[in-house]
C-alpha cells in the first residue's frame, strides 16, 4: 500500500481502496481510515496463530492450551486491539517460563454451584484457558436456568474481555465478562497504584448479524496502548498516565500509574474509579481471589497472580420477546443521526468490524515494523522460525 495517510474518503473512494462500509446507514457518509504504510507488514492470521502455539510449546505449554491462547491473541489483533494481541505474547511466555502460571495438564475445578451460578478455582492455569471454561459454564447454565453467573479465582491474564462476551453472543445470549488485574490505576487525588485496568465487556445481538459489543478498560487506557506508544517512539497523550507524584506525565519512562477512565477528577475520573471497584467486587471480592492492591505487581512473576474473573450469560428469550429488534432500533437510532462533523456516529463494535474488514482485504493483520521486530526477537530467543509476512 502507499505511504501513510489518515484521510477522509467517500464510500466510492473507499471502494477504490477495496474497502467497504459495513452498514447501509453509512454508505453516503465520510469515513476515516488509516491506510497501511510501507513500513507495515501484513501477517496472515493462521501464520500468527501457528507462531503463538510454537512459542508457547517452546516453554512447555501443551499445544491445546497454546491454541486457546493463540485464538485469543489473533482475535485481539484482528479486531484492532493491538495492546492485547501479539504485544502480550512475551508476558504469557514469562508466566509459564517463570513457573508463576501452571503448565500442568489439569482443568479448572467447580468449587460450588447452583442452577444459575458457579464458583470456579482456576488452578493457576493460563488465563484464556480458565476464562473460556468459565464462560462456557455460564452459557450452559443460561441454556437451562436462563442466566449463568460464574466467578472464578486462581486465574491469570485473560486478554480482551470481548472475546468471552462474544462467545456467549454467538449462541444468541447476552455475554458479559470482567477481570481484575495488577494494580495500575491511581485513584483521583491519590499517588498509589490501587486498582487494575479492570476491563469489562457486554456483547448483545441485534438483527442480521449486527450487534452491540462493548469492550473497555476502566482506566483511561490499557497499559498495552501506552507500551505501544513507547514502542513506536511516540509521546503519551493527555489524560492517560501519572508519575509517582500523582501528576500527569507524557513520558513513558516516568509512567508510574494509569488514570481512571475520565482522567482527572474534574473530568469525571471518579466514574472510572467507581467502575473499577465494581469490577473488583464481581471478581476478586466475590470469588475469594486476590483483589485491589493485593494482586501481584504487573510482570513481577514472583508469585501466582490469583486473578479474579466473572462471566455472565443471559438468555434474552426469558424476558420480553423481540430483544434483537429493540436492540437494532437503538443501534440504528445512534448510527443514523446527523453527524456533527464528517465522520459518522458509531456504536461499540463498529471500529472492530471496520478493522476486521480491512484485515480481510489485506489478507492478514497489518503490523508496525517495530511490532514485527518484537516478534522476531521472541523467535530468536526461543529458537523459532520467525513469522512469515506478505
């Protein structure tokens, strides 16, 4: 593709780039696309998947567990969540290599359960394997009880929350996923990392494959996005991070913690702070896992993380009929309104759909050259063949 550009193009021009808009309501609108530049490399999804499995096998993880992780990482980058895809591979490798996450051939255990609830012990297995087990359990309960609510402990980093909520939505349910994480959020007025990025997700089906898919951290940004800025040599934007004094910083090397969603107190940072505590209640408090400042520090690897997670599946047919019609009506009301500028109004899940369409047109996932260098360094460290690019 040509040199880097960030251009407003009409739908006709988008078609000339072999891209298209996903929704008819946007067909005459202007839309913004970041086109790949000459420094980017495209990696086919299967190539990335195979690379992740090979890397995890190199540290002793069974291929079936590595395949679950690879499914997650590929999905993250395919959906445009680069902070939680390939960017996180070294963390999963170090979890296994250090022994702080278990590579034993065992399963999560159901500690107690009712028709619609369960408490799960993750046995310190890799997070995506534990979390997929829990969401599938919630789905099974929703099929019989109308709702499944599963809280677990003894887990590890589970990647993008949306991967699990989508798993429920694909079967016609509303899916929700929550996770506590290593303390990185500094509360408004504070100086101490007290809560994690504590992501949450809701996926809800609409009509004809359309959907609402919310997947967000309760901090202003995920730590991985700050890491990617540093990897690309870019300054940190306003409202993201603080230094040890609790004041905002734009320099990655001075980063001490993340601001809550909303940023500073005067711009409603206390709301993100409150949402993070809500996630902590569902995850660490309810399950009996580690919580808040008592979760191990990020990438410390000196002891198990003992993360708490929560997964909910809801059968909408147990409520008023016509859920997907009403969901679609709400989505359309948001999208179809007049735009304040040249960009159309989106709903959560639209940016991901657009990124997936771009990847499909490119034949794989586009990566910045520094991300490819990062992957090549992993390959060299573990004596693996590097990923092939298009």
